[in-house]
């Protein structure tokens, strides 16, 4: 990563930290506890973002001549790294560890995360095929992230968390549209949306999803 990109990321982290401190000290909101929707969202989204950063880094390491794709990957890498830092800053301010319960492999797949074998193919396929796979995987990944923000968009959620959730939904919706166009230009189709982004099945409500086993460290699924 260039020195300029590193500096921009550091400035963004500093600005996010200042905002987070101001909001965390607001007397209107009690600090979130381990069982709160804010803490669950922050930990799971950090885990989800970490894989997006990994995928973006992998495709940028390939010898691609597609400047648009490389730009999209860099935007994802920098923005999601910054948001991971922001969310970890909140956990620190809330007196909670960065780690803790995270998504199981099954839950991660429901939220659009790639399997290890899919990530490996980004490194080993010919460049053109790897680029198509990257777009397919990242579209599905973004669709899962948009589903993940829904529980923290309503009332009663700390404003900084709700604001970030809205930002993620807006940014990643725009990136999905762009990547869909890039994929179509390559004559390829997107993967089926992840389970979390599909219409709910009869008898499978949100409460049932909330009861899923969330064991496993938040740092293990990359």
C-alpha cells in the first residue's frame, strides 16, 4: 500500500476515534453489554469486514491490468480496514475485548462469507478467472453485510452504531451495482444471494436466527 494511502487511512482512523469518544461519553446512552445487539453487530461485522479486506488484498496482488477493478478493491480494502478500527475502538471504549463470540462457519456462509477453498482459488486461477470470481464472491459478501445491518437500524440502538450500519448499507449497495455491471461486462453472472439475503422461509423467523450458536472466536474466519 502506498504511503499516501496509509496516511489517509490513519487520518480516517483518528477522526473516527474522536467521534467515537464523544459519542461513547454521551450520558444519554448506557454502555452496551456483552448481550447487546450493538456488541454482537460490531464483533460479527468486524469478522465479516476482515474477510473482505483479505479478498481485496488477494486480487490486488494479482497481475491485473483492470484499473477499475483494482480501484474498487482498494476502496473496499481501505474503507473496511478503517471501519474495523472504528468498531474495535468502540469495544475498547465500552470496556469489552475485541474478541469473543463470533460467527460459526455455517452462520458465516449464511452471511455471504467465502469458504477457504474459494479464497484459495483467488490466488491460483488465471488472472481473468480470478477477477470474475472476486466480483462474484464480493457481491455475495456485500449482500450478506446488508442483511447483517438490519437489526441495528431501528430505535434503541446507539447512534454511532446505527450511523455506521446505514453507511455500510449505502456504500455496499452502490458497490454491488458497480460490480454487477463489471461482472456482466465479463459475460458472467452473480452467485445466488446468501441465505440471509433471501426471503425468509416459512417458520424461520428472525428470532430463530438470533438463537443460532455463535461460538468461535471473531478473529478466526478470514
